[in-house]
């Protein structure tokens, strides 16, 4: 948890405006309204490893396919502590669906990724993987 709290002397040095597309609370809630799988990156401007991850996401053209939350914001910090991420940068998936009553259901995975490389490998594998045809196939169709 201590890794989520910016050290005051570091935070003071990082006062300049961020060019990272951090989601606000309203944007986060809005994005979760769409049923499906969402990839949430927990980061902070004061974290050099987070900056590297975000730059890698930009270069891989994945930045618009993730939701980036700034853990120095109250709502993001609360989510991070409630799902018990170990520090930043971290990635977790959220699966959203609508119940029969129309209620939005959000289920966070218990499997988070922590660290620049782990997060990047996971996101590249998840977001760049071709869609799998899940229909049942015969052995002949599989070429066996």
C-alpha cells in the first residue's frame, strides 16, 4: 500500500501538467457502462515505472484501449486498496455485464499484474491476440 502513496518531495517536483490520459471518476464510470472486459492500469505521474509503461502503451497503439487511473486521486486509490493491488504500475481486468434487472455488474479479476514488464506483456497478449473462433470443430476441420 505504501507504494501507492506519492512521496511528498517527489510529488512536489512533479507539479507540471501531465500528458497522460488519466480517467476521471465520471469517465471511469462511463467506460464501465459498456458490457465487456475492461483493462484498468493503476499508475501515478510521480512513478518513473508508470511513465515507462504508459510510453510503451503509446508506442504499441494500446493507450486508447485501456483505462488509466491515477492512484493519487481519492477514487482510484480507494479502488486500488479495495482490490488489493500491491503497488504501481498494476493492471487488473474488470468484466461488466447487465443483470436481468438492468443493474450493472462489475467483477474485478483477482489476478492483477504488477510491474512495467508484466503489465505490458499481459496487455500486449490480451489486446493484440486475434479473436478466437470458439465454435466446436471436427477433427477434419482442424486438419487432423
